[in-house]
């Protein structure tokens, strides 16, 4: 699979892979502070620290910055928790799906949120309208694929 490396943060992730869970791996990478804050605000941290396995399509801070002004702040408000949970769980698949499992395929895959996401791994990898910029970061409870755009269900 042909994916390019993104900012230094996600590259650091491999230093912790398989030793730390999904949340700790994202925290230690340093370029997922918005995602981690959203996971905590949504009450999903304990789930993403559990045994899993999970596949997480993790948007970087730069991906969140591409959302319209005020979107992230609005989603983090307690009254928008259900919407935030829906968005975040749309980024998660049950089980650990590695790039080699989908190489050359186009699929509709059911997310933890309950709806499907489009996967196109015929030329690089796209998840809906997001590009996977770093794939196959193994953690103690699954795998992270770094994406450049926040997915919206």
C-alpha cells in the first residue's frame, strides 16, 4: 500500500506501537490533542483503552482545523455529546484491519457507530473523503490509521 508519512507526530507513534493502547499512542504522538479531547468529552476513553481490538481512523489536529470555525468547540459542549459520540464512533471499526487486508479492494464497512464507511484501497487508501496518510500503527488493543480529514456520518 502506498501511503505517505505525515507530520512528525504520527511518525512517533511507531515508537510506542504494541506497548500502549490506542489512547496512549495518540497522546504520545502529540498531533492528536483535538481527537483525544473529543474522545474524553464523549466518554469514549475507557472503551478505546479496553481490550478491543479496534481499528481507528485517527484525524490529526490539522484535520480538525479544516472544519468550519467553531465546529470543534460546539461539538465539545455537553449538550452535543450524542453528536460527538456519533462522529467519533464513525471513525472506529470493530476488529483490527491492516492495510494488507484491504489492498486493492473497494468496500463498504460497518462502523461502531452503526452506519457504513466507504473504503477505496485501489490507489492509496481513502475512507469516505479522507486519505490515509500513515497506516498500520499497531497498538496493544488494535490499529491506528492516520487520516487527513474528519469523517462525518
